[in-house]
């Protein structure tokens, strides 16, 4: 009986050992197919992919900020505030940023970007002109786009959903400008340097969306709720 039990145990161990590589191959095949499908859809329909990912990501980020960091129950979630972030993700983070990062910069402002984007990492490191264009894109994003387009647009959408006036949105933007810019540039400077250096053009907005998942939680906690302007207006 002891010999029989040992044989049975050895058989079980052997079967388990054989199943482990099989399970590993199955999971690898599943992930490969999912990645291939996402990659194919994203490259063939970059605008739809960007808008959909950005809208869902931004809404979920705010939901996490409200439930996890602010301790609200689901029934206590501020739906109007969540709508601010859904609209923001759909219209701006998906639509406007796709126009800027995947159309305007690579096709109109810097037409050599598509050639640089498909080079190997070794060739990119040797391409001094391409690296200069990467830095120029980071400068445009950090010191033109974010302070003078991104932030004012965010506060206008926020004011509209909250029932405030455009002027109140502008005042809030000016009131919070310095603090908001410190957070934005510290995150987006390095992020966009990687984005413009490594990512293919169709992946630029999805990459921004991935990093923005955490950035949106920060912004949602900082600016998601209605604010009082200085002076009590």
C-alpha cells in the first residue's frame, strides 16, 4: 500500500509538472491574441481608440479618487463631478490631444517625426536632429499646450458642468495656475520625453492615457469638487 501511495503521489506530481507548462503556454497565447487585437485595432483606428480609452480611463480615475481616497460609498459619488471628467476625457484628452500629438505635430509641424518614430532605439540615439525635435515637442507641450490650452480648457469644462460662468472658470484657472503647473510639468515633462522618443505615433494618446490614469486621480482630488474663489465669489 505504501508503494502504491508513493506511485500515486509521483503520478500526481508528474501530471502537475506537465500541466504547468501547458497552462503557461495557454495564458501566453491568450495574452498574445489580446495584445495583437488591441494593437491591430489601435493602429487601424487610432482616433476611436484614443477617444474611447481616454473617456473610460478618466471617468474611472475620478471614481477611484472619490471612493478610495475620499472614502465615499458608491451611492455618495458625485455624478456631476464624474461627468466633468468623462466629458474631459472624451472631448479633450481623446479628441484634442489626438489632433495635437498624432496629427498636428507629426504631420504639420515636424514632418520628419514619422520617419524617426519607426527607427530602432540605436538609430534614434544616433539621430541628433530627431532628438532635437523630441525636445522641441516636449517644450511645446510643457510650456505652450499645458499652461495656455490644457488648463484653461479643463476649468471651462469644469465650470460648465458645475453651472458656473466662463469668467468664474477663468478666475479659478488663474487662482490655481502656479500649483497646477508645478504638478503638471513635473509629471508630463518626463512622460512626454519618453512618449515622443519611443512610442509609435498611434500609441501617443494611449500612452498619455495610461500615465494620465494616475494624474487624473491627483487632479480629481485637487480640483474635482466645486471650489470657492478667493474673495468668496
